[in-house]
C-alpha cells in the first residue's frame, strides 16, 4: 500500500467536495501527469476515492490533472480531450453513463493514452480501456447471506425489502442480483415484499421505503444497495418505530453495501448486522498499476476485480482494519 492511511483525515476529504470544473494542479515534482476525471463527489465513497488516488499518485511523483463533470457527459468528454491535449500519461475516470463514455475511450485510444474506469465499468464496445470494479454480486451475496442466517436463527419468518440503485449502473444490477441469490436460498424464512427503486436519489429512497413500510408494516429484513442512503433509512425506520439495535424485538435485520463510516458506526452500535465492503485502497493500486503497465507495453485485462469482503457482527474486530469507512470513522473518533 503506497499511502499512509493515518494521513487520510475526514476534514481533508470533505474539503474536496467543493471542487468543480477543470483544474490542473502540481502535487509533486516530476514531469508526468495523470488525469483524474470524476463525474461528481456526491457521496463519501467518491470523496474518499479521489483522495486515496491523489495520495497514491503524489507518493509516486506524478502531477495530477483533476476534473469534475457534474454528471454532464458532454462536459466530461471535453475534459478527456483537454487531458489528451496535455499529453497525460493516463486517465482515471468515473463516468455517469456507461454508453456515453465510449467516444471518450475511442479518443484516448486514438491518442494512445491509457484509460482506466474507477469502480464503474463502461458498456461493451470495440474500444479498449480497463475497468476496476468491485465484485459487487459476490460481496452483496456474502453480506446478505450472513443476515439470512441471522434471520433463520431467529426462528421467525421475515418480510424483506431491498433498496435498488440506478439500474443504468452495472454496480446496482450486480448488487441486486447478489441480494436475490442470497435470499433465494432462504425462501422458507424470507419473503421479499418490497423492491424499492432509488435511482441513487436519497429523497426517492426515503419516500419509497416509507411507502413500503406503510404497505408492509411487518418488514423486518432490509438491504440497501449503498450506504449513502443510511440517513434516509434511519429516518424512515424511526418514523415506523422500527429503529432498534440487535436484540430488541423491533430490530430490523439490516445489511449495507459500500463500507461508509456511518456503516461502521452502525455496526459498532449494533444497528447493522452486516455490510458489503469495497476495498478502495486496493482499487486505487489496481487503477494506477494498470496505467503504468499499459504505458510499459504490457497486456492488461479489460476488467480487474476487487474481491472486497463482507464485514459482519461475527468478524468485525478481525476485518474492520480493512474497511475504508473504519479508517475515516477512527480519524473522527480518536481514542
């Protein structure tokens, strides 16, 4: 690991959220630049991701060109072309639309500039780029399987709800499928009564979950496709008098995904049973190494997987040090 995780502070991370537009910043001595182009910093996951990437590139002596497209595909395409014009060594990108990014990939190919997609792969095409992606389906399945065992051990039948992400995002599809694979093995225990579309929108998630709880007041098993929805989930469950810790009769068996600091806090306080965790540190290493290997003329596979892991009430003490959200939580809660 090329960065010191103890240098990774919450205050620094959240200060990044004000970034917008195209900026070129020299972070270290050297004459080689890598472009880091994100579509937004709209959750702690992306804020943490760009910080980790920046720190790793600094350690390696690269200059960094950073740009935020605000989910505007045309704007991001212009940023890609600007990066190519600057003769960058490579581009690390998070696009909004998996199809709309194809022209940008082709432009990078034409200029012989390696492009790596961070955590969100593009659509299939003849253009070449490398995608770094968590094994979303397996991570979700493993986390939900733990919660299914908790449900089985309760000796009761459970009504379940899933908060589904934007189905234009492959990550959301895979997390949904991982959930389905897990609960499908426990049909005698778990009945999925609510599939709540969120489109990665917090207000939509809150309204959907509120309506689901009103229509199905016996919901006692919940999976969210992203931890950034935790505040809305807590609010909806509190309103339904279902926000209670493990061991309380009102507890809703709760599984998260991503590994946010808030998720670790809920694990610690026993409001969350399990969480699927993406390893941002490992994904950063994969992304940068892919660019270096491609520049060196080496073959790199088009998809590089982060296996991630499930953190549960059973393995939390063992696994928390690998959880990026725990690193942030610990910085905010020293001692």
